[in-house]
C-alpha cells in the first residue's frame, strides 16, 4: 500500500513536470484521472519489466544450445514510440526467432491422446438384432445395452518426416466378453516431393466416404447396410500401403492407390477364410498370393468444389480389386461412388446451423467358387450385389442435429441366399435426433424401420451416448 | 508505349513460347519465379489485415476464415488443402484458436514449407503474453483453451508485436524485400502509435464500466482500455446460454445498470436482443475481424477506430 502511495506521488511529481493541458484547465477531475492513469502506467511498466527480465532469463538458458548455429539474426526489438500523454504503453516483449516461447502446458505433449466410448441402449422387435439386422461390428447388437466401441486414439508427429496414428478399440460382445483390436496403426509422410503422400501400416482403405471414418464420426448409430455387405462387419481395413497424389490443379482433386494384403475378416469380400471356414456357404481355401496381382488394390479419385462461399461439394469414385477365398482363381471387384454436400451459412455459430447430404452407392461382383461337398451342393456362380444409402442431416439449432437416412440393398439370386444374411433385398429407413451437450459428448435417439425379403418387417429404437476424454485430432471435411 | 514494329515475329515467337511455358507451369501448379511474391495463406482476417500491411505488394494473401465467421469452427474444406499446398507461408493465430480445423488441413497439404517449426509456419501467439492460461485443465469448466485466451489481437499493442513478428518472418523468407517489410512495419507501428492515445482517451471516461458479452473473447481489450467485459451470456465458455443463467445476467445488469451488450456477427443476436429488451441495454455489433461489421474493411486501424468510437458512443449514451 505504501509503495502504491509512493508510486502515485512520484508519478504525480513526474506529471507535474510535463506541460500537460490539464494544468491550463486546472480541473481537479482531469488531474485525478491522469494521476490514476500514470499510476497504472507505472504499475504496468513494472510488470512488463518483470516479464522482460523473465524472458531474458529464459533466453539465457536456451542460448547455449543455440550458440552453435550461425546466422541467427539478433532479436529485433519491437520499437514502440511512446505517446507522450496518458501513456500506459508498456514495452511489448521483444520476440525473436531464435527464442522459442514456452506456452506452459499447452502443446507440450508429443501426441494427442483420447479415449472415446459409445454406449447404446434400446430394443428391437427382432429377438437377436445382431444376427440379421445390425451386421456392423460397432452397431448395437442386442436388446438392452451394448458397448460396441471404446477407442483409444493416438496421433502426433513422429519426426519431421512422418506423422503417426493409432486406434485401439475395445468392445464388449453380447456375452459381455471384452475383445481388443488394433483397428488402425499407420504412419503418414509429411514431406514427400511432387504432392505425393505415403501411408503405411494397418488402416481403413480410402473407399468412399464412411468406410475410413470411425464410429464416433458417424451420423447414425449403425453402419450403412451396403457397407456392411461389401466390406463386412468391421469395414475394409488391412495391412498395406497407400500412395496419394494431390493433383496440381486450381481445385481439389486427389488420386490414390492403396495396396493391401486383403486378408482376413477385415477384407470381407477378399481373401477372407470366413466364419467357420465358409463364405457365402462355400468352404474356403486359405489362399496365399501367387504374385503381386493377388494383393488387394484400392484406387480412388476424389474432387471438391466450393459451389458458393457457403456450399461445398465433395465427390469421389472408388474401387477395390482382389482375389477371394472361395476358389483358387476367384476374384472380387467392388465399385463405389460417393457424394457429400454441405451448406453452412457465413454467420454460423459453433458450426450451426448446417445442412448436409451424403450418398454412397456400391456395386460388388463376387466370383463364388463351386462347393460340391456343401449341402446343398453350391455351383460356381457370380454374385452381384448393389445398394445405396442417402442421408440428410440438418443442424437446425446450436448443438442439435436431425437426420434421416434411407437405404436399399439387393442383388442377383444366389444358390445360398436363403441362409445368407449378407444377401437379398432389404430396405431401411432411419430418422434420428442428436444432441451435443458439448463437443465432447452426445446423445442420439434413432428409430429403424427395417424391411427385408428374408425376415419381413422389424422395428428398433436405439439411444446412444458418447463421451470423449482428452485431446482428439481434428477431422477431415 | 512500345512501337508497333518492335513487336516483330521473332520476339512474338519467344513470347509465345514463354507464354506456353507459363501456361504449362500454371497447369502443373509450379509457381514460376516471375516476381518473388510470397504466397501467404492466413487463417483469420485480422491477421490477414496486418500481414497485408507488412507484406504490401510483396505478398499475395489468401484468407481462410471469412470476416463474419466463427474462427473456432471453420470447415476444413478440401479447397483449403489446395491453397495450403501452393503456399509459401501459413500464418495462424495459434493458442488453439484453429485447433479444430487447421491441423487436418496441414496434414493433407503435402507442403513441407509449412511444417511446424519451419520458417513458413508462423504462429502469431509466440511472443504474446496470453491471458487466462488455466492452471488446471478441466473440461467441466467449459471449452477452455489450454494455452490461454486466443483472442489477443484486439489489443493494439499485441498487434504491434504480431506485426514485428511478421516482418521478421517475411525477412527470413524473402531477404530481398526485407527493407520494405521493415519500412512497412515502421509505418504500421507509427499508425498504431498515432491512434493509441486517442483510443485510450476516448474510452478513459468509462474506466471500470462493465459490459456484457456473449463469449469471453474480450479480455485483452478490457485490459488495454480499462473497461470490464466480464459478464457473459454463456454460462461457461462454449456452453450455450441457459434461461437460468440469462436470468442472473439480467439481474446483474439491472442492479449494476450495465447498458451495453457486445455481439459478434456469428453469435446469436436474438438472445442478446431479448436480454437488451429486459434491461434497456443496447446491443452493440462488434467484430474482432476487419470486415466483420460495417465500416471495418479498411484494415486493423479502421477496425479499432470503429470499435472504440461505437463503444464510446454506446457507453456515453447512458449518461444522458
């Protein structure tokens, strides 16, 4: 307190020495104001000097390793011409390129670490929804409660050349048994020349829009029917590499080619030995690749345009080619087209309101080998499956999203269709409503009207809760 | 004027060749070193305004966020990837302002010039004394920024620090034009210094007066100009207003006779209007981004001019 009075007095003295206009007017009010200002200025100056001293001390500590480097320019002091009157103008702390400023805790971690959990609760007219209705691995799988996805996501810069990503998923099956899977673990180059980018490891193939997305990014509680049919319960992901090229054009246009082993349940339509050693009723051979041509190839092209300042369109075409395990020379081809459109007004707050439309259509040609030993005997035949889903999301109010998804899947007749949950005509209509209490949690209510040739009509209602802990990397558009 | 006869066939062929090389280069996306203009991509319009002042004719500036847009929630549009792919420099505010969208873009940009730590990646928060750095990270307190409040540029003294930072960085990237950058810095600093006194004086009569804001984006302005912008319509940062909380805000406004509510273009003006109707306060449209509200397209100094004068007017109106 005494110091403050002293400061005040000394500043007043200093002020009285200045030919300030206040003296001429002689207004007590003005002098008082100036006294206050001078007082503040002095206080601030002390604070600022303390900061400068701290910064210099810090610099002294960091200067030792920096000394070896030549050509480090000297710090440029920020010159601030101090206005002569009413001058609370502290010297801004000088910034210099050789002086990394520590920001305390922020950004001090080497990677983002997050833990995200999805919990579903609901009921279905189907006794066992997982047997027929919800084939996806992260879909609600039973009446009552399901915990289909608890995911640990890690990402960060490995070094100046690579970024690393990992997704470790834990899930509970209908018997409440935990299982763990290494969903993704890959590195991605950050400094290849010629607009190229390399990805290697275990990762989701860049096929269409939803396949590479993790369940917590989905707009509905379950995966689209056609994706579950073409790519299986877990989506198309495998060990391999991918090279992508950003075309040097004025608009976004990207070509990519993925090459994978194409093996196992996560390559459902390819070299997949199947559950109990069968795929579409056929006993499988555990094929090993005869040559590089027996690997799984996934080319993709995508492009994007800003239709207006507020509307963006992203469209793509994808394919996947590879052998399958039903015969020694059997192959599978999958083709897909996807489109995503989003409107967000210029003055959106927190990302709301918005309207988005997403549609994907897929066609699969699967050469199924003959299996004479099966009962009934299965001929060699080509299974053709196709389908699409189309969904509209309307973020009608901050943190509220209403969605509607319509789906249709069908295929040609196959010899094993009567018992095959992955085939046959099916339609599903799903309205849903999502509320985001914050960016890190959500509550979703969804109704499914399900109609299938093999099971008739079913109704399901699901409530989903999500929470996310920690720092999660930013998502793509 | 070039005489017509100089335009002979030979030079025309050369011209044509050169033109086709240029066209080819443009098609292939190679930026020909015709003039050493730095291709600068800036995340927000306020930083862009200062970068323009410092870079002048030597830089070409592309701004990602639009003036009236919420800088925290810009869509990571694929075309931004193309812009970043071709850029020599990315200027960001840092301090987690763009954390929800810029990292995803940079990951896909395939441009090592913009790598973290490279001279072409400028984080303007470096060298700024950030306010409200949380001592503990706890999301039950709302959407807090671990690095501190990122809306620092609205303090003109921080603008000077950022300007100096940019001039330094531009010098490193384009030594040939360094003198121009430093001269532009001097001019910009002088323009702030010339105005600062006036701004301070315009708001001096209102020292300590409270102002309501939708979001806590004004602590640097408060600190510099002595007004108190510490009552928010959001109960916690990033959490939308609740009726209970608004009731409390209205109560406080009535008892303390608070008469001004700040609303930024991307925030819910209707909520502010409702509160204003209940309290007799004025809703003041303000922006931290040049072009965000009327008469601010001219750049940083004009933005501050508009902000200070409209605030002084609104606060002065209550005395009557």
